[in-house]
C-alpha cells in the first residue's frame, strides 16, 4: 500500500514527466555581514589634461603718478625722469597772465605762430629771491634761474603736497621736502604756493638779474593762523608725498 502511495505522489510531476516552466526571478541577496562594503579597489591611472579655457580680461594697472620736483634737475631714487625744464611764470608785476608756476621744457616745440609781439600773455623764467635770507641748503642762489624736473613713479597712484611740514602721513612715501615758496606779497601778480627742494639748484650759467617770475620763501603770519603752534615770520617747510 505504501509503495502505491509513493508511486501516486511521484505522478504529480508535469505531464509526460517533463519539467515545468521556470519560476519568476528572485530578489537580490542581502549585503555582506553588517551591511559593510567590500575593500576599495586600486586607484586608476590619471586621465589626459583638459583644454585651456578662454583668456581672461587684462587686470587693472595702477597707472603710476607724476609730480614736479621744483628747483632740481634730477628725480629721487625710485622715480624716473619724464623731462627736465625751467620754472616759468608771468612777470612779477603784471596784473594779468597766469597765476601758477609751470615747468617748461628745456627745448620747446612750436606749431603755429606769428613773428612779432601780439596781444598775448607771457611766460618768464623764474629767479630765486633769497637775498635777505636763504633757507635752502645751497648758497649763492639769489637772482639765479630756477630749474625743475618732471618725475614719474610707476608703483604709486596718488600724490600730495603738504605745506608747513617736512613729514609725510603714515603709509605715504616722501619723495622730497623743502620750503614753501611763491611771489612776494607786495607784487601785483599772485602765485600758487610750490614746494621747492631744500637742496635746490640754479640753472647752470645763470646769474644776471632779469626778474620775471620770482620765488620768495613763505612765512606764517599770526592772527587767524594760530600762534602757537605757528610762529610769526618763520619760514615754512613743505613735503611732497606719494602712495
């Protein structure tokens, strides 16, 4: 009886003894123990370099700064000479004309002109007027013509002239220092104040007294200018600074 039952159970296989069709694909197995990943594989070789990107716009330049060194023919260390010249201005006793001193080149370039005297303003050479007292370090400058030089510093971009001191503020570089000078107070033609180098020179070979534009030291006058700290009639210093 038992053997017959076994035969009947065996007969439950597919018809004609053939295997049935495959079942559906099972799910993925679980990760390894504790869900940890396997060890990291070795690093692959470096890939080829990529192409260079587009060139960026040029950076901004600080531009540099130019200043006039009054009374000298050379520039301080770190500054380049742009041109040399002479200090010029309108005649000391004229009512009109320019009120400022200018550094005119040693050799001018003319363009359109007419010979003869026209209705014009004038430029005369400037002379030192230091007969009464010469605060500048070099003697024998009285009535001599005064030179100048244009200086350029490419590593800085700002400049200033400070009267009544020979020191620059913190963070500024002193280019040179000297004495404040301008036209005499009793003359008709007013001038700007300029800073003449303490080691001012004379134009070589100049001596005759032609007058023209004149350079006088400047002193403080008490009143609305407080004394002290200012002191009556003392010659004032000056300094030219860049940054």
